[in-house]
């Protein structure tokens, strides 16, 4: 089901606030200052701004945006919800320039908004992938040039991304790495993949040693144009290659350029949409709501993001 852009939560600030309160506080308002859930009441009257609550325990005042990535924003809440919907429902992302044109905010504001929404998309610490003989595909890709490394042959000067896809659950997890040696990526694989999993990779040398850490390790020889094993059709890395194709089309076709210090945020965005895609039964409205559930406990100031140009 696709969200209706004429939905009042995208056009009316009060409706947007009520919707966000229902998403963040399904069982009633929770004080972000002390965590109290008892007796928090809405302040009424002309002296109080709409949506302001007071905690009976600590007497602190708060609204639904306090303690979230939306805190202290001068952007209307309905604009925030619309921007969240647009960014989460576009398979390959949506540029800040497009957000700026569609929502009527400045480019600088749109750029900052999209980074705050990406912050909400971060899932944090997750359990190991695979397990009980489950298949986990691992591969690396390269995107753009490192800012501190002169260009030369090979991949040394390029930014490196390592991704893992749990073939059984359809979940992806990506991380920016400085090196693709076994020493560098070994701890990442051990921390994110259950030891009783089956590892699927290409023939890259670093995986030959690391594969011994798991129940089984199978690989295909891409250098020989082998993409599926002739002995077992389950032996392939086509799932993760499909994930990379979406990521590359989005980064090159939509965003075109990404500053090195922001790459991890774009990875969080593409991981989030892939992990909440239609093929897994998640529609646009549900995906946006899941992103809104991630706004809590996260702050991203403009200073922390660095230059708006990238």
C-alpha cells in the first residue's frame, strides 16, 4: 500500500504531531527526562504551545520531539513526516535537491533533514546473522575515491564497503572499512555471523582463511566468469550482488557524490530500505513508520555532520 500524499499528517502540523505521538508513545506519553510513564499530562491554555506535556514526577516539560532527531527543529512536523516518507519510499533514495524542490525548504535545510532521517534509520547493535546452517553472503565493493589517497591503479585509493546478506532472512548489513585484508575484516565477520553458518563469498584470498571460522565456506570464481557453482546451485553470491546493484545505482544516479565522512550514513539508508522492502512484506507506509520509531535517543547537530556540500 502506497501512502497518500494528501494524508493530513503530511499537510497539518497537529495531525502530524498526533500521529508521531501514537508511533512513539503507543501506551501514553513517556517523560524523556526521567522516564516516568505515570500521570504525564498535556498542558492546555494559550500560554502553552501545542503538544506540550508536563511530567508529574520530575515536573519537566516535553513534547514528542524531545530526545529525538527532530528536537529543536524549526521545520514543521508535517514536513518532517513527508520528507521521511519520500526518503524511505524511493528505492534508490532521493537527493537533497529533490527534497528541497518538493518541500519548499532551502537546500541546506533539506540536506540536514535527510541526514537526520538517515540517523533514524540506523538500527544499532544487532545479533549474529545466519546460524544453524544458514547461508550468509559476504562481498565488498568500491565507491568513490578516498580523500587522503592519491589515485593509482587498483583499488587502494577507493573507498571500501563490506556487506553481509543473510540469505534466509533477507537482511543486509554494511560497513565502511579501511582495508580488505583478513586481519581487518576478520573481527567484523566474527562479530556479525554465527559460527555455525555457511559462508558464501567469491574467490578473494582473505576469505579462504576466514572461512575456516564457520561451519562451511563455499565460493565462486568470478575471475573465471563463474557466478553459480556447477555442482550446487545454492553456491553463489547473487543476492549480495543484487544489493550492491541497488546501492550503486542510487549512489551514482541519485546522489552522484558523497563525502567520505558521510558514507556510513548512506549505507545505513540503503541497508534500512533493503531490510524493509516490499519483497519482505513491508509497504511504504510501514517502512516510514519504522523509520520514525528510530528517531528516539538520537541527536545529530549540524556541526557534527560537517560540510553540507557532500
